[in-house]
C-alpha cells in the first residue's frame, strides 16, 4: 500500500495569507474555518508601546514560526475599528479561539496586558 506523506499534505493545505487587518475579519475567519486553524485576535492601538513591540516582532519575523500556517492572526486597531472592539478596555488584549460550523468565532482564551 502507498503511504501518504503527511508533511507535504499539510504544506499544500496551508492558507496563502495568515495575518489579517481588523477590516478583513470575515476573510480571516473564513480562512481559519477552511483550513481548520485556530484564530488569534490581537486588539491594540497605534500609541501603545507593548502593541508596537508585538507588531515589530511580527514584522521582523520573530513570531513567524509560531503563526505561519499554524494559526490565523487578526490585528484589530481599537481606534480604527471600534465596532470590533466592544468590551476591550485595555490593550494589548489577545483572544484565541476557533471558528465553529456556523462560521462564528468561539473564544477559548483571553489575555490582557496589565503592564
């Protein structure tokens, strides 16, 4: 019997894009559902030093091994996307979860930076 190479099967099933802006939330959730990937939503704003630090780590590739093909990351600017930021009182805040069969984001964890 032929043995399937699971690594190559996973590689072809990875989404083309894994980092999304808050304005692309619907597209991000669709990708997560299609590929069975967890979702990380990062809420922040431009004037927040810890938020900028995280964004810098992403831009320089220091976190690419964590998210690249392993999760969908959505970066929501709370000032630009107040409709997506209801209930967020401190930044950065991270919500992790998955997309259920109905296409809804189900939160499994929430982390808030109090520093």
